[in-house]
């Protein structure tokens, strides 16, 4: 919820940026290095993504992200992508429900059974419904004519990723941020008017200056990724070793957003991959309903696949893509719970339950101390 204080400041900074735009005599996005210093200058501790983005984008972009409903169901992007974390936590959803049970967050499309009768999944897990197109060779066993499938997924953060992540959506199904925004407006917001190209561009300009921290904003200006934090306690320092490019976490979580495979990793994986499988769907700690898919092979035979959400395979129709999901940014992790595509891990300790199961299966059992060290370190990212 935007407090009165932030709203007042929002109006103030909006006014400032409008005046600066007028002074600059242009309506386009301004780059941070062309800007006068933000007063009062923000530090890492006082970082405010909304204030920064409103200053360095346009008032129009901010308005479209936080206020414009496109004659739809009342939702804006910020209904789900709150500007504090970029996403939505169960406690944010619960607080909204208590104060405003008719908030546009609660619309029938994201209710438990689609009729609007109850919202337990949204309140408990902060998951919403997505419609995924099926590859021509993928069928649902119990509904063979369906060409899309509805699944519940968590809401990834829109801080940092629109600027730095080349892969858009958990299965990479959107080619551009503009087409992504249009899809969200017509889908999640059930809009009854098409956004214009100008509006889509203004929205994207705003998203591209939403940063989780001062260090990520500086990365956008300097092009030099922030180094891995050193860690100060002994536990944090031990945790850091797991995130080195050779480490059991860092081999996949490398690069500026810690979401790509590291060069020279011990598994010999090609560097820069964004899609991997850490058995979240296979283990299914969420207990999501398991569905049967029929995947037709080039020789005409059909292979059955059972999964609550087979990820990339739905789009490509390739069996080897089963269970593959995009690694999202690990920056600002302490503020972006719940975790994984299905929001199955409610906190960082539960992330380590999932990895405990995975690594045990690979013959690398983690001790309780290892898990505590890794959790302590992840809070610094
Ligand atoms: C009902 C909640 C909801 C609303 C409203 C919503 N989104 Fe999303 N957004 C999601 C979910 C869920 C995903 C992930 C879906 C997936 O990958 O299957 C997502 C993904 C994204 C991503 C990709 C993030 C990544 O890491 O790949 C971007 C960017 C984004 N949304 C921007 C927007 C914009 C812009 C708007 C407004 C026009 C918007 N969203 C409205 C729920 C929402
Ligand atoms: C084989 C590559 C790989 C390795 C090794 C790996 N991860 Fe991941 N990580 C992934 C993938 C893929 C996802 C997304 C999974 C999903 O959503 O289904 C992910 C997701 C995560 C997330 C959730 C992020 C979010 O916001 O949803 C965290 C936290 C995480 N990993 C931490 C770790 C830690 C800690 C380790 C080491 C113990 C580790 N990872 C090792 C590939 C890997």
C-alpha cells in the first residue's frame, strides 16, 4: 500500500520530473547521467525504486504502471508488481484483502476455481493464473482440443530484470517488453481498450529504470556489474564460497543478476544458459495438481508426461525441455519471497529444503551449517 507520505512524495517528484522535462524541451526518457543529482541524494539504505524511476523516466510512464487501467478490471501493473519489491508477497496480498476485499487484485480469473468465490491460493501463496500456449505437438490428455493451459505461478520481481535480463517470462515466451506489457494489459487486467505503441514504450521506459538498489542503478550507468558481496561474519564468508563460479550455487547463479551459468563451471555446461531444472516441479512441494500431457514425437509416437507445470516444454514441445525454468535474478533476494516459479519456498530456509533434496540426490549432502551459511549469504545479494 502506498502510504500518504509516499504518495505526497510521488506527486512532488512527478512534478519535478515534469518541470525538468519541460526545461529539457523533450518528452523522451532521460538517462541518469544527464540528470542533476537527486535531492536528497539516495543512499543504499534510503533506496527508493519508485522515487528513482519517477525521476529518471517520465510522469506518463509512472502513471501507466501505477494508475492506468485501460478500461479493464481495475488492475494496474503495480497491483501485482508492487514498487517496493517488484512482486507480491502473501503478507502484502493478505493486508490488501483485510483492508480492501474488493481490491482489483481479487478478480475471478485469479480465484481458486475461477468463479470469484474464494482466494485462498492468492492469499496463501501469492500465485496468480497464467495462460500458456501449447506447442502444436503438445496435448492435454483430459482436454485434447485445448490450445492453451491455465497454470498458477508466482509473480517475479520487475526490479532490475526489465533492464538487465534478456529472457522475459519464466519460460521466455515474450520476445519484447512491449509485447509482454500488452499481454499483461489484455490478460491480467482484462482491458477493453488496446494500449497504443506510445503507451507501451512509455511503460517500458519506466520499467527499465526500476532498480532494486543503488548498486544496480549504478550498474546501469557504468556497465560494471557489482561484485559478489564479501560477507562480514564467518558464516557469510563461508556462504560466499558456494556462490563462486566453481561453487554448487554459483555455477548456475552467475553474471550480474546471478541468473546465468558461469563460464568454466564444473559440470561443463555452456556459459550463459538461463534455463535449468532444479526439480521444483518434479518434487512439487506445493502439491499442485499433476496433469498428463501427450507429446507427439517426430516419428508419430506419443510420449506421456505427468507434471504440475513442465515449464519450457509446453512452448517448445521438446521432451528435454521438461521442468526447465528461467533463473530469475537473485539480487535483493531478502525482499522477494516467495521463491521458485510456483512460490513453493516461502522463505530462504525453504529454498534450502528444495536444494537439500536436490543435492542429496546428486550425492552432495548439505549439513545444517552449510544451509545456514548459504541463507546468511543470500540475504546480502
Ligand atoms: C495479476 C498479476 C499481474 C499483473 C496485473 C501484471 N503482472 Fe507482470 N507478471 C505476473 C506473473 C504471474 C508473471 C510471470 C508469468 C510467467 O512467467 O509465466 C509476470 C511477469 C512479468 C514480467 C517478466 C519478469 C521476468 O522476470 O521475466 C514483466 C516484465 C512484467 N510481468 C511486467 C508487467 C507489466 C508492465 C504489467 C502491467 C502492464 C504487469 N506485469 C501486470 C503477474 C502480473
Ligand atoms: C543447475 C543449476 C542450478 C544450481 C546448481 C543452483 N540453482 Fe538455484 N535456481 C536454478 C533454477 C533453474 C531456478 C528456478 C527454478 C524454478 O523456479 O523452478 C533457481 C532458483 C533459485 C532461487 C529462487 C529465486 C527466486 O526468486 O525465485 C534461489 C534462491 C536459488 N535458486 C538459490 C540457489 C542456491 C542457494 C544454490 C546452491 C545450493 C542454487 N540455487 C543452485 C538453477 C540452479
